[in-house]
């Protein structure tokens, strides 16, 4: 499988992607259509060429043989993409050199298809190498037929962007196919997925049960026992109040535990979740300081949950094994990760605290960190205390980092839309704008580049990008069109920007967003440009301005809408196909695993109701009764509260053991 971040080449795909040794009927479709297009369109292109309208008969024979040979090689493009690319390049180059004309389709068609196939079935290195080969071959084959240096420069720039887009689209298709294979493999292993889902849910419930109940119940045992030994009535009543509040929190948390879907059930970020946790321990007598470093940002719910549980478990351990010692909690938002550190000092004096740990704390914290491909270390601190440090990546596993092929496509789109009007305006001998100074040409080129810069964000905010492009084009046509009508031609040459923007709206808009107005909105500049051209026509006598405006706007809107509708339909087709397949696959997987997950929660809920919840409820009732009774009964109530908390911890440990054995 290809590595989606593009850091290295993946092993080559098996021939034909697992297909048989002989070509299938589908392998002949593209070559047949390509050959028909080459042989059918070449005569039309030659006839419309004014300078050399005829071509010798033997050259037609060369064109036919080369086109058929190159298209025949395309039949094996999926099984042997490298030899097929070499063959199509050699055949196309030979045909171009023999014919000596650029107005035929003898080259540049089959080799482009072969390059795309190479990018789909091979890794980045092979695709880039193949692209350089095709680009160099096209340069050498077309060079004898070029008219001047401007023609060579313009052609090579467009060839560069053309082949780069082909490589990028092929690599994106390769990644998409890898994603589909991954989902298909998960669907094929449905039974194993069900077992894995049940096991993962069981582990999640065990970790959360230990974190939620163990943290609070351990605090009740420690502080209830300590307050009962001191014998201070006021302190005893405070301990009973804290125990009652803690017990109610445990009941609420355990009830929610089997109802939430997963780690994503936690609400808020770390800056909202950690302060109440630390303040609650401070009220119980544990001095906890909390500090945040770096700019707080939204991270994945799994990261928030893991960081919260790690801090919670670390504070519980500090309270158990270093009672009274100060604890420092630090959260650092670093680049690509969240760093969590919990350090407790050496306790000022020894305090005998019964061991309530089951040996699961550090193991559970490490499992949480490793599940996110992070790390966790726990050990003695330099000053003699204890330190727990975790690094949790904020990017999901396998996420693309840095510049990927998607960014390459975005860059090429912006570059082509920015460079195309400038090249056609100034580079060719018959350029659109003549007699412009170098400074004016540079300023105009920069303005045209700034016009399409928002296209870089078309995936994230497609409608906003389209709106900006429409406003800029209309303003440019109204401001510069009357004085320099030739600038309208540059805006017309820049129409690919509107096409890309309409496609982006149709393909990348959130589900439920109405995308049909996009072609109509993008056609507004066409109406404005047509109207400005008609109004600035020298032969116009000044009458019928209203009619000219209505006609220009109507004709421009109609023409622009018809031109842009195919791009809107293309985007909708791509979006529906991608969403439909992946959504159905994920829904099927969810249906197969949901039953196992719910069954696991049901078993845990039954165990909680018969054991832990019952003892916790008695703890709350006993603490409330002690608060309502006489002052002398507070110590007795504290002792009973501690016993109920111990019993709940024992039952919780037994439930955890049973879950582990299953």
C-alpha cells in the first residue's frame, strides 16, 4: 500500500492489481476511444491550419500506424506501466519527428494516459521519473517544429503543468484506491472486527471504570480514614460532606460510563476539564497547581480524553502514595502534539496509607498514550518525587504531513490560473496586449496572480472563494473595461479560475449545502464582461443602452452558465461517488460492530448495578445520615463510609478481573 504522506516509495502493485494474466474487456475501452479520437480529430486539426492545410499521404500513414501502435500498448498499461510508458513515448516521438507538424494528435495523448497509469500503479519516485521522461521527450520531439523562443517557452511551461497535474491526479487516485482496499479488507473481516470492537470497548470501559471510580473512591477511603483518626468534629463533618459529594459524582459518572459512545463523549477542552479536577483535589487537602503553556487549540476528542485520564490517574497515584505532597500539573501545546506532565514532591512526613492500587494505573495510562501513537514515561523525579510525562500526537495516525499530492494539485491550479492569462497576453508574437512597458506587464501579471490566490482555499471555503472571484472579476470589468477593452480578453482567458471554483463548490461543500446556484453565480462576470464590451463598441450610436445591457447580461449569463454547468455536474458526481461508497462501508461496519459494543456495555452495566453502584449508593446515604445526625455520630459514619468505599473498590477490582478474563 502506498504511504499517503509521500515520504517514500511503496512496493509496486501486483500486476494488474490482482487481475489475470490476460487483458480484460475493460482494458480495451480506453485504447479504443483514444485511437478513434486521434484518428478522427487529426484531419480536422490539419484542415483548419491556415499555413499548411495539406499533408502528404505517407505522413497520414505514419500518423495512423503510430496512433494504433501506441494505443495498442495501452492495453497493458495496468500490468506493465513502465514498459508501456516507454513504448508510447518512443512511438509518439518518432511519429512527431517523421511528420514534423504540431497540429496532429500523433503524440501527447497515449503517453499522457500511460503516465497517469504509471502514477496510479507505482510510487512517487517512479511517477516523477516517468513525468520527467515524458516532458523531455516532448521537448525534443516538438523542438524542430517550434517557431521561436517564445513559442518554446510557452509550450514547455504548459507541458510542465500538464504532466505535473497528471502525476498528482494519478498519485491521489492511488491513495484513494488504497483507502478503498483498506475499507474492503475491514468489511471482509467482519467477524474479526466484531471481536476487536468488543475487546476495545471492554478495555475502554475497564480503563474508564478504573479512572472514574478508583480516583474518587480512593480519595474517600484515604480522607475518611484520616479524618476519623483525628477525631475533630468539624473536620469529620467536612469529610462526610466531601464523601457525599464524591459519591454522587461517582454514581453520575458510572451511570454515564455505559451510555456514552466512546472517548468522544467528553465535552470541552483540557482548559475546561482540568481546572475542576485539580480544584476538587485541592479542596480534599491535596495542593495541586495547574499551568498551561502554548496557545490552546482544538484537538481531537481522543487526545483530550487521554490527557484528562492520564492527569486524573497520576493525581490519584500521588494522593495514594505521597499524601500531602504538592503536585504540579503542566500542559504544553507543542507543534503537532500535546505534552502532559504531572510531578509530585516528596511528602513532608510519612503517613501510613493502605495500598489500594491494583497495578493497572501506569499500564492503563501507557495504553492510552500508545493507542494515539504517543509515549508515556513514569519514574522518579530528580528531586526524589515522582513524575509522569506523556506526549500525545494531535494528528491522527496515517495523516498526511507536509506537502502532499493534494497540495501539488492546489498549487498547480493556482499557478495555471495565474500564469495562463499573462503568458497569452505578453509572450507570443501575436500577444493580446502589445506595446506594454515591462513595469506595466509585471504589475498586471501580479494583479492577475492575486486574483486567483483565493483558489488555494477552495476546498475549505468553496463558496467564499467563488464569491471573492466573482466580485473581483466584476469590479475589474467595470473599472478597467471601458478604458481598456482588451483587458476584458484577459478576464475571459482567466475563465479556468471560475471553472475550478464551481467544481470546488459542487465537490467540497458540506453535506446539505445547496450547490446548484454556483454556476449561476460564477456566470455573473460573463454577463458584466459581455455588457461592457457591447457598451464600449465604437460603432454604437448611443441609443438603446437599456436594451444592450439586458442583452449583454442575458447572453453572458446564459453562455457562462452553459460553460460552467459541466464542471458543477462533474464535482457533484465525484462528491456523491466518494461519499456514497465510504458512507455505506462505514455504516456496514458500524452495524456489524454496534451489537458487540452494546452487548459489552450491557454486561458491564449489570455488574455495576449489582456491586459498585450499590456500595456507592450506601456510601452516599451513610454520609448524608452522618451529616444530619448528632456530632458524635460523625466518626462512626466516617468509618462506615470508608468501609463502603473499600467494598466498592474491591467489587470494582473483581469486575475488572472478570472483564480481563473474558
